[in-house]
C-alpha cells in the first residue's frame, strides 16, 4: 500500500463518526444542493446502474435513490465509512465494496453511471482512476465528478482561502478530534486546483463529451464526461 493510500484511509477511518455532521455544518448545508444539482445534470433515472466511488457514508447514493435509481453500488477505501453507509442505507445490502478507484473490481461495460463527490483529490493516481471509470462504463455511460475548486474572483478567492485556512481546520479539528484531517482538506484543494486538469485527464482516458459546471461563486465544480 502506498503511503498516500495508507494516510488517506487512516484519516477517513478516524473521522467517519463525525463526517456527515461536519460536511453539512462546514458547508452551511450547501453540500445537499451540490449533490442534488449534480445528479440532476447527470440525468439519472430508474434504468441507471450507479457506482458511487469514494462514497463515504452514502449521501450521493441516498440522493440518487430519491431520484428513482434502484441499482446502486457504493465503493470506498475506508471500512468505517462503509459501515456507516450500511447503517444509513439498508437497501444497498451486499452492494458495498472496499476498494480504490484505480482498481475497480467490476466487469467491462457494466454500469451506466459513476459518481465521485469530493473524492478525486484523494486518488493516488487520478489518470488510472479515470481509466478504470472508462473501462467499466457502458457506451454512452457518464462519469460525474464533484470537486472543490479555487474561485477566479479575487475577492471571493480571498474570503474562501481565509475560511479554508483559518476557520475550517479549527472547527473541523475541534468537532472531529482530528485537526490534521481538516488541515489536509484546504491544502489538497489548493494543490489540486493548481496541478490537475480534470477535463484533460478524462479526455486522455477516452471520454468523448465533457461538460463542466460551476456552483456557489465557482467554489465547486461539476464535470460530467460521457463515454
């Protein structure tokens, strides 16, 4: 196991118990809106077969279920996250998989949709992860990535960075008991924004149509790629 994989797994195992509360509290409840809006743009329906990668405690899958999706799989590297997902969503019984995105144990052309919400930053090899997405998606299937980004507006960016650097780690650390996890978040977002071009990586993996949307003053991006 690579050092990054080990550290990320340990971090999310440690904060799993407070993860949902902190997501909602630290985003001012906007995380519900981001997930719902992204899934509507993805055009999920009752015929969709969804794999939610880096699923955490299952909030994306729960929203998809409300939209009529019946066949849902959840995948995460953190065992503690999957245990909480199982408690929240008994309807996915037997459909939770502990795995990394780079090595998805699904057959080729087996799902219509893949979602990953705020998890791509934690992949140890994003290109390899997207290659796996492409392999298991059916023709015309969609990969939907929800991820933080740094806004381009200078004023919004300065406020965003101040909150991420000075407020979020303190509050997150106090509530979760793991300040390092909530120091990692702003650091990883800034590094990700500077170094990673999601559209280029998805194109490299073979996706033919890529659409990008920005939410909430450009602080969150949604990228939808079609096979």
